[in-house]
């Protein structure tokens, strides 16, 4: 039995071939469907079984009615009533009855149903001997589907320019499709073996709102540039860690500290008006070991004035912008949103 309080996104079709004629074969279809579904697809809560029952009413010599369990075709034809039922020890899930007499008493019907319940319990016991318990999870080859909701303001971000973001998620995770409606409802489908949970995580990451001042752990360096590196703090969301924010003290080359594909902890310092994020590894190191601040101050004190961008004398003006040392490029990234 499947818990209908959960959303089930599959329609299952079971085909069973019977090689002989017997009323119980109709009930056997219930058993085979239950067994096969628990093996490869459906998240069953409990197994069910079926059984065919018959009834022969008494006469003057034998007034008591006879209840037959697991009837044959002849018993069906010659009996006064037959019914097929499915369920487990706790109750019935399906019931079908043919009656050929004017009526039967409640006591007879109650007795017939109890016999049917005992028959079902016996069949379930035999099924357990040859079939494992429901696995409780979808089979590896089952098609997958997942639904989630995002804030409508992130719809454009999830889709990307010309669908670029969605295409990237599909390529990376192996899912078949990602559909987003105007209300922010997202439906992800894919074949067995695809990383549908990974696709969800990427979308959830895209819709997370970065927090200034928060430290993000174990972030992957996605790209190395002369002036710094781009670090992914959420799946698909990255920011710039400038070379001056990589280490406590001066760094000559980015690759002396970190390489592409490696991971590091960064702190989000600011988000400018264009949504660009400024990250710092240096701030994380200083928070974890405040004693490093003294070394950093000494290092900064030893730098030439022109490298620090300081002012020099003479009428209070700058020493000419012409006397300033070489300045590190930012690659077009606005370090300050002025």
C-alpha cells in the first residue's frame, strides 16, 4: 500500500499473464503487483495480498453456510456467492462480490470476511518467504521527479540568460528537464541514476541571499586571475577574492596561496550596487588567529609609501599620481561602489 498523503508522481502499469483458469488467479495479480512494485519502483508502506472466496448456503439437513477459501472455477459456478478481496491483516483495500441468492445474513457475511482475512494473512506469510520487505526507496532505474518552490524574484536568476543557467544544471547533473512557472514552482525530472538532489541543491543555492559579514566554509576556487580569484560560495554563485585579501601580509602571485579547484574559507565583506561580491580569506585568518594582526601591520608598515597609495608632502597634494607605484588590476570588477 502506498501512502497517499505523499505526492506520488508516477502511474504504474502492471501486466500479468495467467496460464490456467481459476478465480484465485485474479487475486494473485494483486500479490504479483505488490511484490514487483516493492522491488523496483514504488515506496510501499505495507504489502497487500488477494484471495478468492466462495459460499454455499445450507439446506434443511445442513443449515449452516459453508465458506470456501481459494475457490476453483467449478466452485464459483455451483456456489451461491463468490467474492474477491485484497488487503492485509489490518483491513481490506478492495472488494468485489457476485451473489446468486436473494440475500445473506450479517453473521454469514461477517464469518466470510474473517475467513478471507485469515486467507490473506496466510498468503502474505508465503510471500514473505520468497520476497524481501519493501525497500522504502525508489529503485535505481526508476525515473525521478522532484518539485520545489522558489521566490518568484529569483526566477530569472534560476533560468539564466537564454536559459543558460538551467542548461548548465542539466548538463552537470544529468537531469532531463527543469521547468519553472510564473509562481516560482520548479519541477525537475530525470532518468534513473541522475543527480536530481544535486540539481535541487544548485537551485537552492542560486536562490540563497548572501549575508555580508558571514564566513562561508569550504568554498571552491573556480577561476584564477592575476588580480585575485573567483570563489563559489553557493552552487553557481561566486565572488571575487582580491589578491590583497588572500593572505595576512603581501602576496606576490595568487597561485602562491591557492590554485584553481582548491577550497578555502572566505568572508563576505560587501555586495556592491551591481550585485558583485567582495570576499576575503585574510579576514577569516585574522578572526581565527588575532595575533596575526600584528604581523600584518608590520608588513604594511614596511611597504613603500607609493605602494600603499599614501600622500606625500608638498602643498598637500599627491606625489603626482605619477609617483605612485604599480597598481593591481581588478579585471573590471568594481572593488568600491562609488
